């Protein structure tokens, strides 16, 4: 009976790790690229906000858009490097691993509808959180009992209103409805008493859906737009609490030893629904942007963005039917800042060149770094180009992201060690079409 309780507790911690992949923001799993015009300037867009993606970057920018407009697009996020080198005591200096190539296409869609010469309505759909961490050779990956795949998908529905206070000043307000799901896979271990080795005895798969939780928040913006030297903008997006419900499934992996397989089958709840629930607090974020008009058709913008991740201190999980014991896992994330600078240059034909650079701080403390989410500070450089007329516009952007190497050599009290160094890079390609 004691062995069964110990095994179930380990499984509970595994399920907790699954849901812990969801609330990654700041550098983490946040997707700041919600429009290709802004992406070409590395996301420095708070004091400009001059296309429909203002609904994400600074809703007050809608008030200066005086025609019906639609914009649709996507960002292709492509991993170019994702490697792990182990360290002692576990998994050891000889251990290496590699992630599956990341290739995701978070979309964005915006509709702008002027009401009169002062009020403008906007509706946005975008995916501000997401991505996938999936490891190659899952049956032998050293971290397979922590995670072999973690995936987060979100979709925000965002109706907005903006008001033009004067020819230079506007304010805006919006509501956020967030829908999200999480998927994770990991293997379950057991000690083989006949060989004194650890065997893969189960595959745990979990999928979660949005439950009857809040899932709602709001966004605010102020924009002062000048045709002289300085423009400025302030933007705020509130935290969003989402209640997740999910169902895990544990399937047995046979070892070929009938005695061991029988003992494992008696100890673990294979092929039974394992309902779980937890609440995730997606963090609040504030942005300050300063735009400098350097010359006719030349604008330099600098943005400082803050994300309130210090509220993510721990994560609790409730096993609804008491299939497994409830548990809590510490996280202790920090607030994070990121810094962005962008330059736009108008051409004589009315098109526009864009350039940018960014630095993002990670909110993740060293003890929380693991195969679920190996995050670190990141730097990036971007390039963009926009062209088109009054009825159709095309915006293209390319962004290179480099994550500093991240080494973990300490753990939270009471948690197992999984030490080593993670190395990641990615390229993002954005395309937005306005009509």
C-alpha cells in the first residue's frame, strides 16, 4: 500500500508539471509578435500604433484610423537550435538531447470600424501565448519523466473602443476574453527489481480545456501623436485568470517481464479518466513608448515593457475525484522587463523600411528551469518592409532571436535535480495583409 501511495504521489507531481507549462510570459512563451509592421520594428510600437494591430500594442491608436480596415496575418516561429547538455550529478555530463524542430503559426486578425469622427470600434483575434517544447527520442530522453512534450495554445477575443480627445491625443479601452488549452506527454518510471534499473512503464497524456472560469481581462491605452519631434504612448493589459479543467490518460508500457508488468498494473490507474483542475493567472503588462521624429518620414521609437510575473509564486492542482493527492509546486518567478527600439523610413513611393532590436529579461528563476520550459534572457534583431495602397497593404517582417545559454545547477528544496545547460535560437517570419 505504501508503494502505491508513493507511486501515485509521483504521478501527481508529474501532472502538476504538465499544467505548470501554461503560464509562461515575459520572455518565456509569450508571443509579442501580433502584427508584422510592429514586428519589423522589434515590437517598438506603443507610441506609433498606426495600424489595426494597435488593439494589441496600444488600443488608443484606433482613434486615429478613420476608415474601415481589416488585417489578417500570421507569424511563423521556426526553431533553429534547441539543445541540452547534462551536468552532474544527474543526468550527467555525458548526456545530450535535442528538441524537435519548432514550427508554429500563431495567427492574428483585426477589424477596425470608425463610428464617427471621434469614436472608433475595433475587434481583434490573436494568440498572445503559445509554442511547443517537444524532445526527440522520448523513450530514451533523460528528462522523459519530467516532460517529452508540452504545448500551449491560446486565443484572445478583444473588442475595443477608442476616443479621439483632440487632433493629437486619444484614449482607448478594450475587453479580453481568453480561451486556452494545454497538452503534455511524459513517461512514467518504475524501479525494475530484477535488473536494478529504471524502466518506462507508462505514458501519461493530458489535454485541458477552458472551464467555467473568468478568462476575462481588459486593456487600456493613451496616445499622444505629434507631427513634430516627440510622440508618446502608454498601454496596459490586465492579468487574466483562467480556470483549466483537464483529463489525463495513463497507458501502460510493457517491459516484457510479466511479474513487473503485473505489479505496475496493480499500482497505477491505467486507462482510467484522471480529471484535474487548476487556475492560471496570466500576468499583467504595461508599456511606455517614446517616438522621435528624426526627419520627414523617419521615426525612431523606444519601448519599455514590464510584465508582472512575481505573482506566479506557486501552482496548486486539484484532482477532482481524489484519484491522486492534491499538491503544490513552487515557481517563484520574477517581474520582467524588455526593451525594444525600432526605426522606420518612408520611401518616396510611400512604402516603408523598418529595422529593430530588442532585449528581453526572463522571469524564470534558475530552480524552475527544466525540460518543460528552458527559458533565458534573449536578444533579437529585426527587419521589415511594407508596401501597398489605400485598398490593399502588405507588411513583411523577419526577426532573429538568440537566447543566452541557461545553466541550472540548483533545485528548490525537496525537488529532484535535473542539471545542465540549454541552448536555443529561433527565426520568426511575419506577414500581415490589410484590406
